[in-house]
C-alpha cells in the first residue's frame, strides 16, 4: 500500500490534524480533505470512496472521522487493517474523542502516526510498540534535569545563608549605632570600605547556581556544592540509571561529566561548515536468542556558519545492502539524491540557513534477524549448591565495528556475597547490580566472558541491559565530500558521528 496522508476531521469537514507521508503541496492536501465530506453518502462502520486519482478509507469516531488518503493501486485489505490501527491509536492518547481533546493531543498523535507509516508504507508495529517508542525517556535529559535541580536547590540554600548573614550584620550595625548600609551591597559610598568588595562579589545571582569564590574570601572546606550530597531523590535516580546499565555512579561524576559535553561545542561552532551524523539504537532481545525488535534511527545535520558556503551540495554514499529506508528533507532535491547521491536544495540558488542545525537526511533500519545485531549477549545462569553459577558472554558479529564504553549490567543480590571466577574487562557490584565494563570491543577482542556465583534463581538475573557508543554509523551511510552547488570546487568541512544505544536489553 502507498499511504499519502492521514487526517482527523469533523463531520462538517474541519480538519483537526493532517499528516502527509509523501511529498504533497499544501493546496493539494487541503483540496482532497475539503472534498471528502461531500463524497460521503452513507454512514457505515468503515468504508471507502474512490475518485479519479485517490481513494479515501475512513471510519467514524464519535463525532469525528479518521481518514486515510491512499493511491487507487493500494491493497484495500491492508488499507482497512491500517485504518483499524489508526482508530485504536487515537483513544490511547485522547480520553474523549472530541474536537477539543484531539486538538490538545495533536503532536502526540502525529508522533504516533509517524511510527505506523514511514515513507508511505506500513510499519510492522503493534499498539504496544507504538506507545513504547513514543514514551521513551532520555537518560541524558534526566541526568541533566537532576543535576540542574540539585544546583538550583544548593544555590537557594546558599542565598538564604547569605541573606541571614547580611541581616545579622545590619542588626549588629544598628546596635553599635553605625549605619546599616556602610557595608551594604550596591552602595556608592561603601566602595571605599574594606567590606564592600567582599559583600558585592560574594552575593550569588539566582541565574548562576554555582557561586564563584572571591579572592578576598577563603574557600570554605567541605561546604562546596556536591551532587549526591543532598536529596535522596537524586540518589534514587542515579541508582535507576545504573540499573538500566548506565555508567553514572555518583553525583560528583555526573557533575564532572557536564563540562566534558560542553567542551566539544566550541570546536563545532568555529567551523564554517560542519556535518554531524547521529544514530540511536533500540533492541529488545529474548534470552533464547529471538529478536523482538531491532531498530536504528539516523539523522544527518548540516550547520553553515559562513554565507560564502551557504550554497553547497553534499555527496553521500549509501552503500548499505540492508533494507534501510532513507528520507530527504522536503526542501532537498529528492530526485538528485536518489540518482546521484547528492544532497542539495531543491530550488537552485537557494542557500542553506546560517548558524542553524538543519536536518537534511534521515534513515531508519528495522529487523528481527539476529544476524544484523552488532552485539550478541548470551547469559547462562544455572542453579548450584552455592546459589547460581552465571556465565555471560558477548560476541561482536561484525568485526568491522568498534564499540566504545561498553557496559553490561544485570541484577545481582547484595546478600550472600559474590564470587567472580573470570572477567574480561572490569566489574563493579553495588546497589543490587553488577556492571561489567569493557572500554573497547573490536576485532581484537570480539568476544569476552564474565563468570560469577551469586545468590538467586536463574530468572533473577534478568533483564540484562547493554549500553555502548560508536564513532562511525551502524548503517553504511557515509560522507564523500562537499562541493559548491553546480561546480566541482571542493569545500573544506568538519564532521562527526555519534551512535548511542537508547535501549539494548535481553529479557
């Protein structure tokens, strides 16, 4: 089937939301949807209407219609099956299927629609998988929010202490008969006093949660802002991150990691032309070896900082033999990319936006074949007289890949002790989990083993969560070069690639 668009409209024909899955002009989709109510002659549970160019497949939902616009050559049975899935998705996000509720949840519905259809074709997903994909949380975002909340809380406490100190100084000044403003903040006359610079420089600002120590004030020992020192909720969150296989161990390490991310930003911003590839990997595996879902989503970003380089074209080599779905931005010349692998603006002479990250290309790979997995995890727990003997091993299937900062985490009770017989790499046992760390997995160490004995049953050592990152794309989509549009003049550029695991679990 080829699905052109999906829309939700009222009985009178007012369109509440519309999502196009192929290139269509706004006037054309508006014309198709405005003509739909006039073609309805009966009120059936679900039916279809054919015109000279398209087919409408629709179903009433209370006072609304869910409408799919397809080509006339599409399979009507597949159209009806897809329609039923769309009709089931809407009540999952809207408590009341009415005009107001759909308008409030329009973005959630569009994201769900994108999981059902890709490039006009139906994806093999269920309702439960759609909810899982749209509700995925970002570990990095949670860590950032937790760090920021802690810093704000510490800053507020520091401000309260400073306010109490200033109030005490004012009261002492009034008792001694002196003016309370001789050591105040912002006083013009106080600049000659010895306390004025200290008071002015030490007052923390609400917008800067990390107070800057002054040269005139000795640094207090043991009073600095340390993550994880206050707030049991942050400790609980860090434990949950470690449970999922994350590498965050305590608040101090989280705080130290924050400047590390920001130091890479200037290198990108100073380049006149920078290309960035990002991929996220999601894998849900079964302990018997079956693959419930393996998906890779990628995006290519372009940032132009010089007006002289705004009219460029990018040569991309898409040599992946697997069924990778590639989609260009609507403003990119799709025909030129399909024929020559060149990413350029559809309108000749139109420049790329300046100082803005522009997504020019995105791709998606989805499979249930275990041979396509980058890393296979085998966990063999067996009961023994001492508890349970666990043998867990990893295997790199494609030896051309390089996996960095690999962590394999599984639940292990803190009671009864832990005896490790073999470990290729390093491990840490804390907070009810054992975390196995391998800095690099490549062709030189494509397999490794961790053997230990612990208290528990075979089922208690699941799920196994894996996290890693890569410096080259998993899908074979690579940059060949950049030239000025319409010429063979090469343009210097910088590039980077980041591949992370959103979820990689064995249950």
